[in-house]
């Protein structure tokens, strides 16, 4: 348990010792880059273009799941070819089309100052995840960055959350909070035995969060700070 120094010399107990963040739709709005690269891959392979609403569903679950859902007639090899086209375009252009959400840098700084462990736990491929976090300049705030491998063999959210917890070194699961914007974050967190705060400024909805029983529903990172510290 972390003790924080109060203004008058007293001690304030933090509520959590580690905070794990999803990335897309939580730390940053990456929608523009995702939309562009998904449409590029689909065009390259001569498939019918989906609606914007269908592409929105790509943000959250592993991409292999999203492509299979959108094009159930495709084989695993065909989907992996789509994903390769996506990755190539993402590395060229999509990586740079993002916007950090307001308040994330300040929250991370405060968590660091309080001695609270921070990590990214995302179904985004590890290489792309690490690169975009470095490009954004916030990599210095995280104790670890955990994503999926290139073939999505370990893309189950609970598996990723478990690995992030392990790397933080926090053993008491009641002292770990996951912050995300989709049902996958809530389900993954609960499977791993940790609480989840769902943010309303990402790609999920209050109805989704209620259905999947998010422990907290927040509208800003200031509210996350109030929960944690």
C-alpha cells in the first residue's frame, strides 16, 4: 500500500498501487489512423468497403477478430494478409495520426509522483504500440508496455492484463485498476481479478459499460485521479 504525504504532513492512503491503461480510445484517439489503414487494406484486397460504424468496431478487440467478424468468408491466411497490408500502411502513415486525450499526461505525471505503477495493456500489436507511445512522448511515464504479438496468439485481453500486472510487481489484485473504453477492457480486467474504470470519451458507451458491469464510469482523467489517489 502506498502512503502519500499530505499538505499538512499527514499521510494519505492511495486506493490503488498500479493503474493499467488501454491505449486506443483511452490514452489516445487513434481513430483517424485506424480508419485510414483499415480502408487501405480492404481496398488492396478488393473487398467491399464497410461503413464508418463498422470500422469503429475495430477499435478495441484484436484486429484478427474484427476482420473475421466483418468478412466471415475469409480464411485465416486471407485475414492475416489483410492485417499485413494494414500494418504496412500503419507504419508508413497511421502511426502519426493520433491525438492524446486531454489530461492524460498530467494524470500520468501525478501517478508517477505518487509512486503508483503505470502500464499500458492493449490488444494492439506490441511493435506498433511501443512505436506510437514513443512517438507521442509519453513512454517515460510507463513502467511497462504490454501489447499483442504480430500473429495475435496472445491477444486475449485478460492475458495481456495478467502480464501487465506481473510486470508491475503488484501482487494484491484489489490494488490494481484497469482503465479502458470498451467491453473487452472490462471483461479482461474482471477475468484477471481487477477493477475497471470505463471512460466515456473513447469508443464505448454508458450502455455498454452498464451491461458489462464496469466498476467505475468516468468522463475525464481528473475523475480517474480522484478514484486512484
